[in-house]
C-alpha cells in the first residue's frame, strides 16, 4: 500500500511537541535536536533517498526521541531508539504516548556498544565530541556495523558568516558541501561510502556552563552514508 506523503510542516509540528531532556548532562552532550533540523534530516532520508518508509530504523543516542518518533510518524516499519541515559529514555517513552506513537517505537536503555543486528537505516545525532573527544566516532563505527544506510549529524568547522547567512535564508536543502577529510577517511576505513553531505544551521539555547552566548548558532553537516560492510 502506498503511504501518503507527509507535509514537512506537519512533521515539524509533531516534533516540536517532543519534550527535551529535563536535566541534560554536559558530559553526554544531551542537547535536543531542534525540530526544524530533525524534520529536514528525516525528510531527506525519507523522500530523497527512500530510507524511512517501510524500513527498519535505529536511532543511536535517541535522547528524548525526536528522530525516532519522526521516523515512526513518516511510516517506518520498525523503529528502535537507544540511549545510555535512563531519564532520556523515560521522557522518550512519555513523548511517544503524547504523540500517539507509543506502539511504533521500542526504547532501549543501553550503551550503543551493546547493539547488534541489522537495520535498513540508522539515523543519529551523536555527541559532537566537544566534552569527550572522539565521542562521535564510536557512533559512526556502530552505525556502519549495523546499518545499511546511515544519516549522521556532525558539527562542521565552517564558521564563514556569508555561508551562515546563505543557510539561514535557504528554504530548500539543496546545498551540498564536501565532507571533512577526517570523517571521510574514518568512514572509508570502516567500509562506508559517503553519498552526500547536507549542511544545516542549528540553533540551541544556552544550556551548559561552557556555552558563552544566550543562543548558539552553528553549522551541522548531515552525512548520508552507505555501508558496504552489509552489502
Ligand atoms: C546530542 S544528544 C542527541 C539526542 C537526540 N538524538 C536528539 O537529537 O535530540 C546525544 C545523545 O547520545 C546519548 N549518548 C551518549 N553516549 C552514549 C552511549 N555511549 N550510548 C548510548 N547513548 C549515548 C546521550 O545520552 C544523548 O542523549
């Protein structure tokens, strides 16, 4: 049966009802992905690459569930969200009740290292590795081990003001950029191939002591990756 196309605005509205973590820990970089960024990433995965609808989807480091719930809303066959933090998963479960998606997502409290199996799609917004160096690499490695198609968000080093302005006014997400050399090498070493990199503007409120401004605005890159390990 063909599933109807969901409007991006409807997806964003649903995601904006997803509550963030009530007491985020800096050591785990527990900030919640903004609803607009989550909607854009999910929309690209679903409608540009056909990697969500009727697929098995794993959200590594699911936090309070925005990406997992969005995948379920778009019509994934099965969704699993995993996070090491009990409180985050408890809130994710409540969010699934609030959004009417309780029966569509399974939640697991675990370190991502404990996850095995095969999934059509992994979608993740890992810690950027600001507090714990290289924290995002463990996520990439696991995603490439268990997923066929991977959508992974990473902080970009691009701080060019003109580029930021361009992203701010861009309504479509057709801008593509080159991957960072480091991430590219890491992905290739773990049998992955980058298909595209989409830059997005992320704005998060002041949350932790090390944040110096009221709002933080920076570029994140959505890496679309194909794992050759599972082919
Ligand atoms: C940047 S937050 C993203 C949360 C959520 N995915 C979102 O986008 O709103 C990263 C998440 O990874 C979780 N995390 C960090 N290290 C982890 C690990 N080793 N295993 C499982 N989850 C982990 C944190 O608890 C946190 O919820």
